[in-house]
C-alpha cells in the first residue's frame, strides 16, 4: 500500500516515527450505517413513485434521497478509514491515503479503559472504551469510530503501554514511597482512595469489573469503589498490587516488568 502522508508514503511515516512492525489494520463497523442508507434510499424511491406528480411529495422524496446520498458518502468514508496498529504506536489513514493522526506509545501520558453499558430499552449492550491522554493534552478515543475488533485493539494497546508505564511507576514508588493512579494511591501504609486509607493488612482483594475498581476488606461492602474511567494505567495498578511485597524489596532485579491485563 503506497498511501501518502504529506507527500510521504505510510512506510516513510512509520519509519520516521519509529513505529516498528505492523500488528494489524482495522476499519469501522458500517453494517448499521449501510442498512440506514438503504432504508432512506428505498423510502425516497417510494415517495417519488407514489407522488403522482404532487410537488410536495416529489420534494420530500428528493429530500430523503439527498439524505441517503449524504449518508452513503459518510458511510463510504467510514468504511475506507483505517486504523493501523504497530509495535511502537498507531496511525489512521483516510480514504485518500492521507495519515490523519500518528501516535507513538511514548506520546501517551495516560491510558484508561472500561466498559460502557448502554440501555437499549429492552436490553443492555456493553461497549468497550479506551482513551489515550497524550502528553500534548490531546485525547485519542479508540472507541470512535466503532471498530468490530475493538476488544482486540484495546488489549494490544494496553499491553504495549503498560509495558512502558510499569518501570516508571516502580521508579516513582522507590523515589517517593507511593505510586499514584489518579484517585487511587498505593503507598507503604496501605491503599488510599479519595477519602479513605486501607492498611495493607486489612486488604483482602482487588476487583476490576466492567465499570468499577473495588478494593475489599472483610466487610460486606468494598472500602474503595471507583469508576474505571477515572483510573489510569489500570493493568499496571493491578500488577503492582499483586506484587507489592516484591516491590518493597531494595533489589528490583527480580521484579517482573510484564504486567498481565486482567480480563473483565
């Protein structure tokens, strides 16, 4: 594929940014969009066929067809806009082959992932979410557009970024005595939430669900319950929680730097 980005091929852009090897490329799910466009086009055709020459009905039919045409163009653009994943970052390519965004994993200040539960009236659907807060202040929402393979994308991105963030968090812990993950802090005296401190000896488990992170003692209710969309580097937090005793040792040579992402 010899797409261009400001006169450069994608291959040149990838090489200059040091993105490494390609993991895969993905495009938005457009089945629902196509169905809507077809329905509008059919409705427009029916209105024109049944108009009997009535100007108002003809105008309405033409208007509906115009909406279908615009929807078709938007759907075509979505279907031909690709996200590429690499070992060192990600980029998006529009239908003209232009690179519209490029992010290396080193550009990411924070990674957040969670599940959004959507009420459809008679049922619920779960939509994976993943947001990258960049060092520049820009936010990259990996859930937009909606990719069919979003769980795979989120898992890959999480693994790459967590591998970079874990050593930094361990260094933060050794220098300051605490590792801060947004509203939750792991410290020598225990786990600190927004308004509570749970001593390590009282903590029984940590639980990352679809929407919340909960920290339990022997009580019936969790002592800390925090929405996941506010917790950065969740995989690193869970890894450090599970290896806390090892991380307290002065010699870090035996510390694993490959966190395992918890499955929701």
